[in-house]
C-alpha cells in the first residue's frame, strides 16, 4: 500500500516571548501569501510562553512542549535548574520526534529560542530540512547552533556572519508591511481615543515590560501634568506584571476630557498604534526595530543593557548609526535626559520627519521579505 502524500508543509517553531512569537506568526503569513494553505502549517512552541495566548487566537494549528532553557551564570540556583533541564529537554525531544513523525512536514522553520532546540534536533535526526531565521543583529545561542546544520539561514542584517546566511529581511506582519501611516492616522486616532491635535508618544517596554522605562515614563507624565502641557498624550504599554504597581492612575484625562495618559498591559493592535503615534520610545528587540523601520516612524531606542551579548544595542545601532532612530543607552538614562529627548523631538517636526523617512528607507528589505522563497527552496518545492 502506498502511503498518502504528506499534508503538512511546514512546522514553525520558537517562542516564550513575543520577540520570537510575532516573527513566527509573520513567517506563517508570508508562507500563506506564497500559496501555502494555513491548514498545512503548524506552530510548535513552549507551554509556558506567550504563544499559548497569542497563537490559538489566530486559528493556526499549534502544539506546546514542556521545555526549559539554559540559565547563564554559575549561581547555585542556575546550576540546579540546568541539571533539572536535561531530562526535561530529553522528554521534549521525544515529543518533538513524535510530532514530526505524525505530521511529516517538508521543512522545519526555526525562529530561535530554547523551545526550537528539541524540534530542530528531531528534524535533523529524521533528515527533515531546517531553515533557521535570524532577525537579531547578534543571533542567539539556539540560532547559532542550528545554523551549523541548517539547510538555509535567513537573516535580517547584511552583516551576519552565520554560515549560509541569506539576506531576506525580517519577517513583519502583513498589516504593518502594508501600513500607510499618513492615510490611516485620523481613523487610528479615533479608534484609540486620541485627539487629532495631540502629539502622541508611545512607550513600549517589550512583552515583559521594563521597570526602567516605566519609571521614566511616570516621571515624564508628572512633569507634563505640572506644566499643564496641553498637546502631549502618552500611551504606555507597561507589561502585565507592572500594571498595578505604578503610582499613576492607569488613565488620566485633561479638564476638556481629552486623553493625556493611558497605561495598558499589552496590545495586539500595533497597526493603529504605529499609525497614530508621532514618536515611539522602546527597547530595541529585533522585532520592534524591524517594525519601526518597516512602518517608518521616528523613535528613541533604549536597549536593555543586560540583554545577552548586548544584542539590543547592536539592533538599535542598525537604525541609529544611519539616522533612522535616536539611541539613548540605559547607562545614560535619567528622568531629565528622558524628558529632554522626548520633548525635544516632539517640538522638532522636521527632525522627526527626517528620522521617519530614513527609518522607512532602511525598512525596504523587511517590507519585501523573501523568507518564504528561501523556505520553499530548502523544502525542495515551490507552492503552486
């Protein structure tokens, strides 16, 4: 009896934070645009990551593995956890093998993170081609390891030193690749409740939030309140763990009813946020930097100083070194400098416009991302 042809085209893996999950979902969109039905794509992530919330609502088939990551540093707690990690990852690899045997995909696509390790290890054993995608300027540990044996390595930065690197641009969601900020601005502001006359600053600390950015934002809001600045509004994406331990109310309105400050935990409505904003203030995760350049918006990037190998600083410099963003290193960050930088840009329309235009030009490679063709080539077939 002849076995039926496989119905799964690709398994996409990686996760734990939105910095991995959002690119994975963007790759799925790009594969669908290339002609692969959604039902032929499966996402495999961590059972403890944000993917457990973000992926099911998209309708994409998904499986979540119990995994754990390698802890850096030689503390007793880290050593103890790393010892417990070994049997956990062995079980995850067994589960990953069962998933791949069951679905028989033509290709496995990894966006990195420790959850990608068991799936890619199983794919290598089963001789399923692996495509690893590196959108950070400095790739993470899992990506470096997978690049050694991957059939193809898709990268977002020309300077990548990974083996077999092919410049494809970073995977960015379709709604952002197609976004016309000027045309969408008025309607986006109406949906967000932002006055057309306000200068809107959006502060984002990443999916986990940032205590440093939250503290500086709180000081900025108090300064704006005390000086009765009437034309500045702040949308603060603080992270769920920081929603209730701030000194500010989650919403502040002026006497005329207009919104001056709003704090939310997370937003999946980045299309409206990017269209409505005049200035983005953010950490420099790879996905954030790619989105900022894709939509073309002025930004102040404050890299997380404790990121592995200081990779967020390198991400930020990919824009700031060319005039596509303002870099403010955390070591220099004070409430006064934070306020000066933001107020200075808000009052200089020409400077913001110049930064926006430069960022958008640098985003050409992401708007025309070619990851799908690299995946098709590695899989040995092109969608019909």
